[in-house]
C-alpha cells in the first residue's frame, strides 16, 4: 500500500464554519428584510400623494429611504456573523485541537499523553473518553510486549547456557563424550528449540496464531513432574499428583510450559526441607482447572499481587543460584491470557502459595462426532 501523499492544505474547518455561520445569518437577515419590504410595498402607493395637506411617500421615496439602511443592516449582520462565527467555531473545535495535539504526541512516542476532556458529557467528551481508553489499552499492550520480549530472552538463556557448557566440556575432552552425554545434549537442545517455537507462537497470540488442540492437562502435569523430579529430590520436596484427566483447548507446547513453570515455582519457593507440592487437575463450571499448591514461607497479600510481574520473587528473598530470575509466573500469565484463561494466586494461611489456572474446555469428541453424523444425514 502506497503511503498517502501530502496535499496542499485547504481552508481550515474553523474558517469554513465561520463562513457557514456568517452566510446563514446573512441569508436569514436578507429574508427578514425581504418580508418587511414586501409588507411595506403592500401599503405604499406607487406615487407620492398629498391628501388634506399631508404627504404620503411613494415607492420611489421608500426605496431611497429603505434600501441604504437595509444594506447597512446586512453589512452589520455579515460582520457580526464573521466575528461571532469565528469565536463560536473556535470554541466548538477546541476539543478537536486538543485531540490533534495528543495524537501528535502519541505518534512521537509519548504513549502517556491523554486528552482528559472536561465538561458536559456530549459527543466530543464521549469521543475523547473513548480515545483515552484506547490509549490506555495501547500503552498497556506495548508495556506487556516489552516485558514479554525481556522475559523470553531470559527464559531462553538457561537452556542455551547449558548447551554451551556441555559443548565446552566435550570440546576439551572429546574422548569423554558418551551416548548418555549426547542424549542429554539432544534433550536440552530440543527443549530450547521447542521453547523458542512456543514463544514465537505466543508472540502471535494476539492474532490467535497458534492452533488450538485438545490437551490433557493431567498428562502435561505428569510430563512436567517427570522432568522436574530430580530438582524436587535435590531440594527434598515431595510432589503429589491428584485429580482427573481434563481436556483443555490450547497449544500443547505453551501449556506444558505453564505446568512446568508452576511446578518449578512450587519447588524453588518451598520449605528448606520436608516441603510439599500438590498438583491437581479437574473440571468445574465448564472450565479445565489446574491447581499447584505448595508449602513454604508466609507470603503477604500485597506481595501476591505482584508475583506475576517480571523479576518478582516470593518473600523478596535474595536469589539463590537455582531460584531463577523471577520470570516463571510472568510467562504463565502471558500464556494463560493468550488462551483466554485466568491465573489466580492465593497465599496459604500456613505459608506457601496456591496457583490456579482456568482454561476453556476442548470440544467434546463425542459432540463433534454427533455433529458430523447429523450433517451427513442432512
């Protein structure tokens, strides 16, 4: 699409409105004078006459007396229309000028600019409020995209760093490369590739770029637990899995990342010893539900509200070597929002956290089969 070429600017809206006001006032005045003129002509004789020593002017005398004054009145009306119209048009267009100013500021990159039009709730006020609401959503979306780009970069750094370390070890001692070593390297690299593809899909989530599939959350939990079990054992955290199979609608790779991040978060932010993490899946209220509940230190309600922000860690503690960079829940929040789901965080009374997600259910295969059969019969 070719960019729009700038053309010579015509008369301003204020000038056009001014001329419209003045023209309307002039036409109205002319019509009024015409009515008066027609009324006078009806009662004025064609010629002047004397009657009982009284002079009655004729139409010629009326023309000489009326026309100059009528033209003067029209000139005054034109002047009043131009001046008054210019002032009124300026006041009427002031909100538009303010909107134009804010629009230029936003175009220049100042996303925090707002119109905040005051006054009665008229059409201009509604337009300004709608524009401000759009700017609020735009600013929030841009900030979210910036946070997501930072989160994605940090999330990818871990598997890439592991791969680099393993390659350096293999480079220094090629003879020590065992089949187990190659398998481990293959697993880490495959995980990095899978995560990269998932993040690229999430980047297009606003356009629903990923394909929705029926995903069994219980199977995703089992896969994530199997991967993270060595981490839990090293920190002496017991993982318990309960619940029923439940089919959610979404991307398997992205939802696996959600389950992994929630479970990893429950392991890292648990008790120093004898901690517990319980993962439950079930269906309720037409939604697929997943809950991860873990023991741990007490978490204040104020801190819970900030845990989905990037680089925020539970209990604001000093980061340990394996505690991550505080991006797990931020990634979970982005993925869940892309799936039209909700993430709820709640502090446990005895310490620890409960993280719950609710996702749309996948269409029932039986319902789809019945629909196809019904279409075939029709």
